C-alpha cells in the first residue's frame, strides 16, 4: 500500500497524507529460515515496536527521546501515552487483519 510522492514534490511543506508509518522486518534477511520478526508502527510522536519472536513490545516518545533509549512500557504510562499506545496497537491490528 503506497501513496504518490507527487503532492510532496509539488508542495514540500505539505502535511503527511498518512496518520502513521508501518514497517516489518524478518531476520536473517535472505540467508535462511526467518527466526526473528519485528513490526513497528509510529504516529507523529510515539512509536510502538514489537519483537514477535520474543513476544516483547517497546514504546518510545520520539519527541522527548529521539534516540529511543527509554522504553515507556517499563513504567506506568501517562494518560496521553496510554491513549497513544491503544491507538497504535489498534492500527497495527487492523493492518494485520486486512
């Protein structure tokens, strides 16, 4: 699923056409059985990263922590963080179900 880059080339200051970005990775990449699977989804501020093979999740505040050093899920989430977590999980599940 993709979108045209033409609107961004015509107007570089244009806001994003999407609310989130999704990426998926399987490792090792091209050299045998895929032992690891990672999924990441991010909105404008928060990123949710899942390591499927370990059943682990990580959530980062990309504004306060752009280098993704602090997993927010290791502590109690604020209301804003909890809302973002549920939103990201819901979007991810919708993608996986489609």
